[in-house]
């Protein structure tokens, strides 16, 4: 029997190929996927973590499994799909900044179905985490995500949800309908400003938080980038200021915030203390390149907080 992960996340991870320069056609291989970044961040803060997903029976799937094992993310709930590939994406650099090209349609993770869910592992977790992308990558995957939320709630397991709205994956009307439905069954909502203004139609942080709390979550952590996070519960709300750093690359900073925040909630922090910690972790993660490599560990974050 594998160990019980306290923090389980559902979604898709992909292998990244990032153009090393505009002049050269060389690509550096890395990793992407919001919930994978989230889990690695949580794991580096000391949380026990596991991934509920699928990869192809291919080299890229093996690279991802190796990554998670190296990061102490339990892979016993990752399916190997022998009939579908692992998703990949390319980052190229042009006149207008970064361009992302995804080869993920029909990927193993997008075909993950409700019948594949590890129901015992979900019932035994403390938090099950999903994102808007978990719901957007395919019809089967969306059904599986909603079934996982339902199963978690039936067993008293908290659900955390990051909006991560990607309009390349689905139209806004469908995204809004499905995501707002998911948020109704969410305990902890981790929205980003650009997403949630589109989802709620509000531009004021109190109006946004009011709308989200009215749906059902007990905690909303509205990510405000370098300004920090606006933390709201039904009883209290305040901005927890961000840390000022020289950022070089903010890729994955929101995922790092979420993983660190949930790791601290599971460890017993209140949402305001968790946000202070997660702000520091996210700020530190912007001081290196890529989504995964610069995610700090617990000792590094605690040193920064002590200064």
C-alpha cells in the first residue's frame, strides 16, 4: 500500500522545449503544467504529495515520472496510457515576446476518465487540488475532475481550486459555467486577477471576493502578483503584502504560491500566515528561470522570512 499523500492534485503535466535564443534553433528541455508545479512547490515545503494524472508510455512520460520521484511526489496514482502520448509544448522567442505552441490534444492526461480515479487515495487525502486547466483539457478529464471533487467532499476532504483560465483551451462562456460550478464545491479558492475579473465580471477586489465567497468557499486567496495576496474568509479579509525582489522570470510563480499556501494550510497555519509564507516562496521563485528549478525549499523560505 503506497503512503497516503496529504495533498493530491489532478491535471496535466507536459514536457517543455524552450528555444535557447532567437537566433539558434536549439531547445532546452524542461517541464510544465500548473498542477505539477503546484505539487513540486508543496513537496519542497515539506508536504506529502501525490499526482492523479496520466502520461503516455513514452520517453516524455518517463521524464515526468522521474521528475516527480526526484521531488518526492508520489506517482502511484499516475496512469500509464499505452494508446496516447504525453503532452509537449514549445516556447519560442519573437519580436512580441514568448510564443507558446502546445501539442496536447488527445494526450494521455486529456483522456483521463472518472473510472480511472484512485478513490481510496482521494478519500484519504487532506486536500485535493485542481485548476481551470484540469477542467479544460478534455471532456473525460473534466468529468473526472468533477467526480474527484464530489468524492473528496463526500469524505470530508478539502478541495482547493486555482482558476488558471486558458482561453486557448475553451471559450469563456463554457469556462465560466464549468469553473463557477466547480468553485461552488471548493473550500479554498486561489484565483488570479486576470482570470477572475473575466469569470465574475467584477473589477473591484471586494466585489470579486464577495462573489466567490457567496458561491461557497471558506477561504479566497486572490493573487495580486508583486502586491501580494488578498486573503478573505467569511469573517475577515486583508491584503497580505508581497515581498519585493528583483524578479527575472515570473513563470509558475502563481503555482508556487498555491503549492506553498496549501502546504502551510495542511501544516496547520491560518490563511493569513499561509499567505505570508506563500508570498515569500513565490517571490523567491521569480529569481531564477523556468517554473520548476527556482522553486525554493522550506529552509530557504524560512530564512527569507526571518530577515
